[in-house]
């Protein structure tokens, strides 16, 4: 129901409270928060810059969310993704799902972050002592997405 | 048509977007990429390995045989790395 792409940080507790406020059909909430890791392989990063494709990003996230709602009985759903320059420890992304029972919320939450990583048009540029480098897509991310492909 | 370049495609080509008018024979994405490669070293370098290039036409992922038309917004970018 809610997709946001923003430069500013977000408050996880406030987001969860707003997401579920007044909906007493909800019995469980699952969330995932991605943060900037200090190490890129064996190199230490000073910061990273997230670039995205304004317009397509929002559209891709909305499609991913709609797909999750088609597959699981969700009472509420949220995707917040940041862009711009972020430092180690900073929050990058938040995904939250709420449903009557825990299984739908937990599965849909895992699905959303896996799909987002291989479908939403974001790119990370890492800054290290040796210079800046675009992050390569990881095979493990495509493998994580493949497990959700319906037979 | 409007072309958009992101991440290392943008840095290799040297610009983030441009308006172009490809010649009449360019009918699909593959033809467009072929034509773009001839526009300069930056383009040739960015498009040297098409297995690393993703294409969106009007903000939807497409394959190389997807048609292109005047007025389209066409984005070229590497595999995504968000999340």
C-alpha cells in the first residue's frame, strides 16, 4: 500500500506504528531493515552513494508490492528505500508486512527484499581509500530471487 | 527519443541523458544499441558486453528484440544493486 523513495532517514518504530495503526485484523508484523556494511569484501568503505531511476523506481517497487499482495493475504505492506550518500551504519531500506497470521507476513517480507534487490533500479557506488567503485550484482541475489519464481 | 544512462554506463558515456534521432533502419533495442556503439569510444566501451546491460523502454524492462519508436524513454543500466 505504501512505497516511498527518499533521501532522508526513516524511523523504524514510527513507520511500523503508522503502518498498523487502527487495524486490529493484524496478528503479526514482519520487517527487514538493510544498513550500510562497513566492509566491501576485504576493503573498508567510507561511504556509498545510491543512484536510482526516478519514476521507474517507484513503479518497480509498486509492482513488487502488488505481487506480494497477490501472493499473500497481507493487511499492510511498506517499502521505504533511500538514495544519495550513506555512511556505514546508515539505514538503506525498510520492508514491512503485516497479516492476520505470522507465516504470510514472514514469507512476504523475505519475498519483497529478495525481489527488490534484483528488480528495483538502484545502483551502489562504494567509496574506499583506493577510489570509487560501482558494486557488481551478486549471483546469490539472483538465486534468492529465483526461489520465488512460481512453477 | 530520450535516452537515459545510469551507474557506470552513465560515467563511461559521460552524460546521464540525451535526446536522439536514430536513422530510420533502427527499429528495435538491439538495432539502437548497435547504432549507439558507433557514436564514440565511451559508447563502444559502455556497450561492449551486452550481458551486463539492462534495458527499460518507458520504464519497463524489455528484451533486445523490443521495438523502439520516436517519443520512447529508453534507459540503459547495469544489473541493479539496491536493497
